[in-house]
C-alpha cells in the first residue's frame, strides 16, 4: 500500500480506475464523506476510499510503561469507542480485542502541537501541506492533535473562521483553532466575543512583525489585550519589531546581500528581544496572561525568565527548529539548501539552541510546538533574487516528538514524564482541554502513542509524509521511535504504515478562562488598593 499522502501518479491513476467499480458494489447509502474526498483527489491510497465509517476497534495495549505528566507506572491500557476505558495492570479481555504488545516501551498521550499552519495563504502562495497531508505526517510522528491559526479575511474574523472550517473538513486527526486579530473596529471586537462564546476559540494572536500585512500597532495590541482579558481568552504574540525589520531588510539590500543569509541578518535577536519585552510589559500593564509563540533567541527567552521571576503570567513556547537547528546552513552556497531554513523569527546562531534547551528543561519555557509551515523548493525559489520573497516556514509536525526525545530526554536534560508534559499535557492545560486531551486516564480521548526509547530514527525528505520535497532535518538520526499511533481510537500508524481517512478528525472546542486566568481578579483588586487614589480633597482653598 502506498502510504505517502502525495501518492505516486501510479496509485493516483489506480484510484481513479477503481473508484467507479467500487461505487457499483456499494449502495449509495453508505457512501461516506471519505468517498467524496477520494473523489476530489484526496485519497490516501485506496484504503481511505474503501474504508467507510465502521465501528471503532477495541484495543488493549499490554505490558508497557504508561507515562503521564504526573506519574509513570506499569499498566495495560484498554480502549473502546475512541475512549480510554481502563488503565491498570493485567487487564483481561475477549479474544476479539486487538492486542498490541508494549513490553519494554513507553505508552504516552499523543502529542499536541499548539502551533502549525496548514493550507495557509501566505506570501503569494499556499503552504504545501493542507489539513490532510500535514496531519497525516503528524500522526506518523506521534502527534494526534494540532492547533492552527485562523487568519481573518481583510480583517474579518467571521469570514476567516468560515474559510478555515472548510479547509479543515479533510482532517484525519483532532484539531483546534487560535485566531489572529489584524485590525480593530466594533465588528472585530464583537466577533472576538462570538468566537469565544459560540465557536470554541479561547486564544487570539497578535503579530508585532509583518509590517503591511498582519502587523498591529501598540494601540491595537492594547485594545486586543483588554478584550482578551474580558473574555478570558489567552493573548498570543509573535514578538519581533516589524518596523525595524523593514529597516534591516533595506540595509541588507543596500549592502548587496540578496541571498537567504540576508533573512537572519535583517532581523537579529535584538529585535525579537525588544518586541518580547514590549509585549510582556503591555500585557503586565493590562494584567492579562500572555503566551509568546516561537521563542527563538536567548534574548527573548531572558525577557520571559525575568517576567516569570517577577510573578507575571507569561507562557513561553519553543519550536522544534529552535531546539535542534542553527543558522549555519543559511550560508550554504546552494540556494535551496539555504532557503529551506528560512523562517521567522529566524533560526539563530549556534548557542541559542542550547540556551532554549536549558530554558525548557528548567521551566522558563513550558511547551514545544513546530510552527510547521511548509513550502516546497519551487515555492522557496520565489525568492531566488531577493530573500524578502522566500516564503517563510519549515517543517516539523512529523519530527517534533522524536526531536524533543532525542535532544531533551536522550541527552539527559528532562525526564520521561517531563517529555509528556512539554509535548502534550501542558498544551492541553493551557488551552483548557485537559484531561480529555493530554493524559492517559480512564475517560480521556484515545489519543495514545507507543514510543521505543532504544530504536533509532533516520529522518529523510524521501521517506517523510509531508508533501514538501525538502526537510530541514534531512539525514538526522537519533533515538525515540514512534512505533504506534492511535488517534480517536483508531490505529493509524503501525509497522511503518499509515492508515488515515479524511474527515475523521474532530474540531475540539475550547472554553475560556483557563488556568492562566486564575488569580487575575485578585491581582486587579490588589492593584486598585495600591493606588491610594483618588485622594479626597476639599474644594475650599484655605
Ligand atoms: C464578515 O464576514 C461575514 C461572514 O462571511 C459576513 O457576514 C460579514 O458581512 C462580513 N463583514 C464585513 C464588514 O464585510
Ligand atoms: C511544489 O508544489 C507545486 C504546487 O503543488 C508544484 O507545482 C511543484 O511541482 C512542486 N515542486 C516540487 C519540487 O515538488
Ligand atoms: Zn506561526
């Protein structure tokens, strides 16, 4: 069976040929969404097309070490109807239950990636991975849920939400949405309320970079922070100084630096540090929690460390590229080799990666994302004469779990329970979906992986499941192999084979006032008390 989402042209023509025969054999009543998607050319081998909705299997994971963020134990895990029913030693089941031997392996909650961009329109093109291929890649790498960023259409949040609902219909794993805010008026303010109260969104992102497209002013950012606070929604920030970046880009072009190395040179760590500091101070001024996405430099990380030490509620997200890569390849004489590493904020000079690993291990940064935003080499070549036109973004959905295992656990920096916390549980807690997600407990969703700590992994662009022809981790080997992925109670990855069906992923609604909001009201009360104002004064002048 062909298990690459892109599919070879041979399997694609086989599918076109098989489909009419298949339609003759099956009464139209059972024609599922999956068949419509196959019709639209989305098939995943013929498996997806023939696999109309069936009852979910009963599964027993036997003899493994079950790892949660809070605890690790030897236990069996029994799954039925997409839910974890029991977690305890020596579970006895009927003969018709699918038993998977997990002896000597870790049984863990599936990864949750808080930050990826699938089917995103950006820089004159669209990311090469859509909700199907990106999620298929994620599942092959042990991630069972991701959160995407709804982009408004001409500033219109409702229109953006409708568009993303359509894009996500082909999902093969569960997903949630954040939403970007790019302009401010009464309709935007009203729509934010609708998103939180009716549409299951509990976080909004503000870009301090991308001048002329997504970038917001401090004035808009303050309005947004106030609105987020009143709704109990988490404010997220892309922290780079967009005005200074335009200046930096001009400087590089004037110096005749038009290649990919101009990208990191035009937006150095100091601009990330400045914007991070500014965002933190403004969120502190409003007294609302702040989530800083993709912390890429020690400059930004130090600002978060300082704020957290002072007691401010700031959450720091690191991405797998920030932990495991540096910018040396951006100076490669081969354009595509260099351009595939172009992302924003940029991967930094050697040393920042180690600093971010340390920050993750000591709790200064809390969770790991990917910012998966893939463009193939044809798309990257849009910027062959001008680095400003290279679509920004790298892969990571399939690689994240393994990269975190190898750089953090295998190297002795974090424990196995911490691995679960930073790849899954913390995300579920921050976005208020724990313990439905992020835990192996009776009653949790059956999103479970089996990881072999001893088996090696080799990442290559030729064998990955993304539609891109390049991979920033190409050739990398390390420990921590995902043997099995179970998503929503379905075994979707086993023996190196993917079995996924478009339309099986569910939209996960998220409630406002997550744990980051606890205590905000008491801090407000303390602030008001501290003012010692207004002072009562007699109007009579003596
Ligand atoms: C925003 O989009 C929604 C949904 O498509 C639409 O009903 C509304 O009229 C739009 N608002 C504006 C100002 O165009
Ligand atoms: C990149 O994707 C585009 C659009 O799907 C396609 O036309 C092009 O051939 C791809 N390039 C490579 C090198 O795969
Ligand atoms: Zn992003």
